[in-house]
């Protein structure tokens, strides 16, 4: 009896004969359907009943593929017909499952020509438990057949894992993104037209350049591009300044700057924009003060390019800093000392040795800033005014009065092209040119101090900027205690009470605050998503670091790609792809969880790759030679040794799920409202007090989570010699757009 | 527990475009101790990893007791391996490391503990079972790694330079311990090393690898006294080289005189007295000899059956007990030790008895 084949065959049979075939109205994990007419009811019946009773005859051929696998369940994998039979079952089953799913939808036939050919059919809904199990069964039967043919040295576990990751990424990254491409070619009635696409993509609203001559706004593509380039440039310069001050100026406060690196992780990006409104908006503290003291009348200067640029600079400079501090520290002191012994003074050493060595790192930081700015949704949304950028325009195209999916799709394509180009350049060009040594072992010696003529200008920039950051974060932390900014600055707990009050009612505690609903949803969804994200990321990391298989490079590129897809694009694509069968997920909690899994998978992936590359490969090989298969080896040897990385990945995927906004705002629903989307909603209504109060609570929750893991990771150092020098808990050198 | 035979048959391995093993065949008898010896990059570790299943084989077969395991994954080959880095799991104690393989084999707890204890006392690790491996010394770790491999009573034991992380003195004793254990347990063992002496001391037979091919297989005496090629001779320490022209007849090998050496008649009889001649012996020859086999004599002396090189002392040193001279012969330099004290510039003869010479026909078609 072949254990793997029989296991997946059993799963497939349960999916076909026992569990409800179609998606249920209720939440994914409620079991009300058991009492609700199961198994004969039209909505909850398993496939076999759907065929026999409800006329869904087109499901019947699926059984052929299941039964084909039954033929080889008692066969040895080396038998000649074993692999081909399973390949037939897997490819045929999966192929047919999706063929019928895409051709027969909620209105019967999806294509009129098929209706003319076969006559009308029953309608059907999205895949439910049964269909998902059967699909999984077909997938793993297929991967077993590859293993039986000798791919990945016949390892069933590794073959299955590769298949799983590829299938998931195909279903939840490539499929939705390709849906965007398709809908860009459709008009609002679903008719394919190329001319409309050309018309839309060359729209003056996107590419218009009249702003150069007249006083009208430019196309949104140019707006985004100009903003992203200036943010990329600005944050790189500032980040470098901070990195140099921290490592090369003898200052007592130097090390304190490292705290900055934690800020972008625990701060939802739009919170900076929010704080800026409270400072510089028409009713802002600074604006009011200027009016009172110098008679400078309040204006709306903060709404538009300047405001967004400032907010993004504040939000993304720490990310550039994080990248560049590694770069600056990575320049080997002995290289600088070598220059000094040849009579180079401080300035010559810096300009001829240190700086050229840092150049690839600078390019990297620039591209990250560029991608972050392009993808940022929160700040332009809060501060944009009339200055439209791609990410916000996409949102308004879907949500606003126009509800023009085609336009959203076209804008998404433009945005995606920009970020993917930057991502590609970063990986293929800058990534390979890095001179900086990444191995843990540094050379002996101290970094040369900065030449004097650089020190003063840099300090002149860094110190005011730091003060500004301080003011902004004070604003975030304490802004919630003020009645109304600009009008009534008296102390109040009203906003916190509105959001988080708990009263005692008839049945015990009542969570009566307005924020509780979204707060608990956020925590629950993030807590469910975190282990899934980590698991998927670590599994992928294991495959990338430890396994050699055909197409590994493409596999790596595909998994890394989800870094570069902006959240707004993911949001739109999920709406387009998962609103209709065969995968029907909109307005569920599931869609949020899946979205977080694939948006944040890189967190687990990078943590896993970094930690696993430090583990001697012989450690797994020793286990294999003693007769453990790769699954047992992963469980007993690799996972226990990765515990610190797992803890870090768990918390960061949790925290990132809480802070994300750009994709979430498309996917929230009445039942599943998320904190960030709720806050943005309050901001739109001008309810700044509650918004800032809620944000500060979120930041504190996340700070607590991050501190907890810092503590945990730094205490649990497993005996891994010098290489385990405390790794930075955060590795955002390739940061996913917020 | 007794060892199984192992056959490597025409194994080829490439990394990308680089061919690392170009068709290697070895037959290992049950219970035999084989050393794979070669300089770095010769493919010895790759060969071991191909045997263990970590490196996929492009062509050829690997057989264990006549069972073809060429495409079997490492966990299905029934071999145990000791790694250069030991690869002990830092999250387990010494006893857990040793018992890991037994736990996988679902050995009952009592039996498992007994066998772990047994293995530990066999290796002199008594009382260290509860220590984390990070708390052990280098020598102790090495024993735990060996114990982990031996606890599962493997038929074949693979050793990947297991001694190279030990300091010189411990290494001497561990060599003998491993050899003794292997003989006691009758396991087939394949040992990778770049240390010539280690291979000589431990192995029943030595396989010398050169650029992915087997240069010679033989007993330690064989490869030392009768190296089959110029490469093996140099690798086994006969690394002084001098070209000769010779003619062979029934009396032996007639070496004609040149600027560098006198003429001589050398015995090529098998056994202890003759030179080790590979090839026809006629025409151009390359002669290899070990420094320690050379003796300094008066430049005019012509001992019977020996080759005399004409040299000049160019450097002297005194490492203790004997003098060490750099002697120039033509544009070649040889290091020769001698008890006599000589000065720089002295003319001197280097006497090489026939039995100290390894002669290889320069014409490759007649060699081997």
C-alpha cells in the first residue's frame, strides 16, 4: 500500500463524497450547514449528490480521475505505469476541475457559444470544502508522480511542497494579477476591445503633460513618478546622513538612532500624514501659531505634493536608514586603513574608498524608497488634495462614483509596470553589484571618523529632522487627548472613551467603544494570518536554500515578485478575481487572511533564508544518512534550530498585517472591518481625535509585540557559535510596499 | 553486524560544465577500510557524497551488496556518515544525538537507552550523555559524531575528513581508535582524507584520485613503493624529479651520462633491489626519488648500481641532528639531508640507489 497515494486519495474521496461541494454562505469555519438540510440540500450537498439529484452532471468526469489513482494505490512507485497513471489523474483532474469552474458560473454557461452547443445548464457557485479538498488531492497525486519519476531525487515531501507553493502563488498572486490584465481589455459590459484599452492607457489623465505650460495638474502617472523619484532621492540622502552619524561620528546619542529602525514597522504609514495635518493643516498647531504670531494666514499648502513628500520622507527615511546602516558598517575598516597608510587624509579616504564602496547600497536604498512611495496609499489618501497619484486614483476608480473597473485595471497596470521595473533593476543590476561583505565576521578595526567638512552639514540636517520626528510621534501619542486641534486644546479622554469604552451591561461586559469591533477583527485576522504566513514563508525558504530542482531560479523570482506588487494592485486584483466563481472569497475574512499571507510571506521567507543559510547543511545530511526522510529532518532538526527566526517571523507578519492599509481597504466588508480601514474612514470624516487615539493604541500594541520578540530572540540563542551574533530582528532590505 | 560490499561502477559527476568525477570504479570488499586520498579539488569528497546519495550521479552505478542504490535517496541507503564539521545538533544532548537514528528505527526505549550507553562506553564517553554537545570538547564531539553513526549499526561507514578539526596529538590516537573499532565491528569503511600518513596508517587499501580519475588503487605498501604514475610518485613523497635517457637490455637499464649525472647500470628486478620502472624503459625517462633516500658522496665516487647526480651546495641549514642542504643540479634544486658538514659552493655527488628510483617512460603511449 502506498501511504502517500492512499492518504491523498482518501482526502479526494472525502472531498467528492462527503463534504459540501460549493462554498457556503456562512463563514468558512462555521458548521451550521450540518443541520441545514445536509446532505441533500442544493447548497450543501457533496458532489456525488449534486450529480445525482441536482443535475450537475458535468462534475461526473472528476470521478474518473479519482478512480484512476485508485488503480495504483497498491502499486510500487517503481512500476512502469505508476507515475503516468498518477500524472493522468493529477493533470486531468486539476485541468477538468478548473475548466468546468471557469466555463460554468453563477449564470450557467459563461460563454454563449457553449450554451448554443450544449443547451442550458444549471448555475453553480464558488468552490467549497469538497472542491478544495479534491483539488489538493489532485495536486499532491501529481507531485507524487513527479517524485516517482525521480525529480528532486524522488522525495515526495519536497515535491509536494514545491507543488503546493507553486499552486498557491499561481492561485493567489499570478491569477488575480492576470485578471487585471484581462479586465483592462474589457469594457464595462465585459466585451473585449483593444481600442478602448489603447484609449484608456494613453488617457491624458494619466500621461497629460499640460501642467508644464499651464496651471493644471499633470497626469497621475507623472505625479506618481515625480513623487517617487523625489522621495527615493530624499530618503536615501537622509538615510545616509543618519547612517553616517550613527556609525562614524563620535556622539553619545549615536546609538539611540537605531531606535528609528523600529518605527516603520510599528507605524501604519498614513499615521505620519495624519500627524502632519494636526501640525500643519489649516487648523494645525503650527499654522495657528504662525497666524497668531506672524500674521501668516493659514493656507492649504500641506495638501498636495509638498505634504505627501514630507510625510513619505518621514515615513520611509527610517527604511533607507536601515538599509544604509548595513552598507556603511559593511565597508571593511581595513580597506579604509589601507588607504590611510598610503597617506590619504580623512576626506580622500572617504571620497575615494568608502563612498564608492557604498554606491550600490545607495542605489538599492533609492529603489526601495521609490517602490515604497509608489505603493503608498495612506499618505496620498490623507494629504493628497488635488494631487492624484496612481494608488489613490485606482481606489477612487473602484470605490468612487465612477466604479470603472477597466480604468482601475489600466491604472494598476501602469503602477505595476513602474514598481516591477524598479524591482527588476534592483534584483538584476544593483543586487549583483554589491561589494559589501554580508558575512557575520567583520574585520578588526574601527571605522574612520567622518571628515570634518562633512560632519557639520550632516549634523545640521540630522538634528532638526530628529526633532521633527520626535514632535510627530509626540503628536501621535498624545494628540488623542486633546478636544479639537486648532480650536479647543483642552485635555480630554473623550476620544479614547468613544473608541475603547467598556461598560457593564445586563450580560456582563459590553464592548461599547466604536473601535472594538474592528480592533478585535484586526487582532483575530492578523493572529490567524501570522502562523500561515510564517509557515508558507519558511517552507519556501527551505525549498530555496536546501533543495536543488529544475526551475529553481524562476521559482525564486516568482516568490520574490509579491514584494514588488503594490497593495492597491493586489486589492483591485483580488476584487476582480475572487468576486465570482470558481474562487469566491470577497466579503469574507478568508480573503483578508489570504491577502496577508501572500503580501507578508516575504517576511517569513527572508527570515527563513537568513537563518537557514547559517545552518550547516551537514546538520540535515547527518539526519538523512541515519534514515530520516526530509520531512522528519525538517521537523526534528531544522525547525528546532530555527526557533528564533520563527518567533521573529510570527511577530512581524502579525504586525505587518495590522499596519497594512493599501490592499485591505479594498477587501474589508461590513462583517470584517479592519482597524486601518476604520481609521482612514474616520479621517475622511474629519474625526481626527478618534483616529489619532486609535492609532496610538495600535502603535502601543505593536510595540509591545515587537519588544516581546526582541526579548525572546535575544535570550534564546542556541549554541550556534559566533555566527549567531545577534541578527537584526528586522530585515527589510527588500521591503514590501505598504 | 558485518559490513557489506560496495561497488562504484563508472560514476560520473558534473557541477554545471565542470566534470568533477570522470568515470570512477572501485570494488570494496565487506569489512574493508578504504581511504580516498587526493589533493583538494580532486573529487574525493564528491565521490563520497555520490556514494552517500547527496550528489546526483550523471552516469554509472552505485551498488551496496549487489543492490543498485544509484537513484535511492540518502535515507534509504543504510550508510552512516561522520562529517568533517561533525554536524552535531546543538539543540540535543550527546545521548540524544547518538540515539537519534535508533529513535527513527522505533527501537523501544529500554533497548535504545542500553545501546546508547553501550556506544558511549565503547567510545569512552561515559557520563557525558546529558551534556549539550556545545559543552563538549573537540575530541569529545568527534566521538559523539562517530557514536551517532555507529549506534545504528551501519553496514557501511562513511568518514569525511573526520580528523581534520582535531589537533595533531589527539589525531594520532583517534586514528588508531577508529581503525580498531572498524576492525572490531567488521564494518565497511570509506574514509576521505588529504593526509597521506593518515591514509597509510588507517586503510587496507588506498584510492588515489587525480582530477576526477583514479590514479592508483592499492595497499599502502603498493602505492608507496610502486607508484604507477609520475603523479602518484610525486603525491606519495617522491617529488624530486630528474630526466634521464636510457636503454634497456637483459642486464638492466643503461642510463647514459649527461651534464647532470654519470652513466649507470640500474637493476630493474622486481623485489627490493630494483628500480620501480613503469613503461618500456627505452628513451626518455622521468626519474622520481624521495629526499630521504638520497645520500651525499664525493663527486668522483661511482657506487655500483646507483645513479650519481653532480651537484653544488647553494644553501645550508641545521634543523637539528643532521644538516640540510639545497643542492643545485643544473637548474634544478634538491633538498638533501646529510650528517657531514659541507660549505656553500662545494661540489658534491648525490647517490641514488636503484631501489630508491621510480622511473616513468616519458612517452605516454608506453606508460602504464
